């Protein structure tokens, strides 16, 4: 359930004397909501879900402010003799309450595994050099990448399953190179460096 978003909560009314669910009893219920550790009375009244297909199950619409908590307990009493309202604990997550991939929603990826909805036009590390890059690292065009990487900064490199080359610098920056010419040039430098 989403923190602070109006929602429907369910509970069960049970008759301990007859050992069965109770139907047609909503008008007799006084429902309480424990929001965090504060007892409140919900704004709305409960309704019965179905007296034949969901015997004993009742619903109550909770407002957004009523569910602005991470845990809550729906409980209450019935004025009907022998009937108990079974307490139900609900948890709420603070997530966006709009569709994924829309403004304010969770990020999604497209068919090329790029994060959808990012502002701007940079989608790969290959594009960083031509677009200015970040302020905490220097990235240059791939046709001169071997001249721009200090060989002493490379802490790890490997060839990935897709044939591209991944380089990890001591700063934690990961660079993936898929252009075969650039890859061959860097591997040549790295093999010469490791053999000397």
C-alpha cells in the first residue's frame, strides 16, 4: 500500500459464540485506526463487501491523511453480542503514486535498456565526451580515448559477453567501449603495459 494515498482497507467480523463470520452487521461497527501509535476514528463508515460471496468481510475507505504512516492497525468493536472485529495490520511504502515512467513515477527502461524519461540527450558513456561530461571526471572522444586514460588509473578491465570492453578506473568510474578499433587500441596498450 502507498503511504498517504487514499485506499480501501478490509477487515473481518467474527462471531465467537457461533464460530462463524457475521453478515449484515456494518451499521453496528465502530471502527478505529491505529496510525503509527495514535488511535483515530476514520472519516468514512464501513460497508459490507458481500453477504453471500465474501461473508464477514467489510471494507472501509481511508483518506490520504489517515494513511500517512508506515504501519497501521484497523480494529474496532461491534455492538452485536458475541461479534468481534478481527484487527488487521497494514504497512505502507512511501513510493510515487503515479504510473512508472511518467513524471514523478519510478524510472523505467526502454528496449535498448536506457532509462526512459531522462531529460537531455546523453544515453551512453560514449556520448559524454562530446557533450561536456561531468565535472568530476574527464571524458574525451573515443577516437582518442587511449591517449586520455592514465594507464596507472586503471584498476580492472575485462571483455564483456557482448564483446565490449569494460574499464574500471581508480576513481570508481566505469567505461564501456564497444567500438572495435578503440577496444583493440586500448587492449594493445594494456597488454604492452602488463608485459613490460
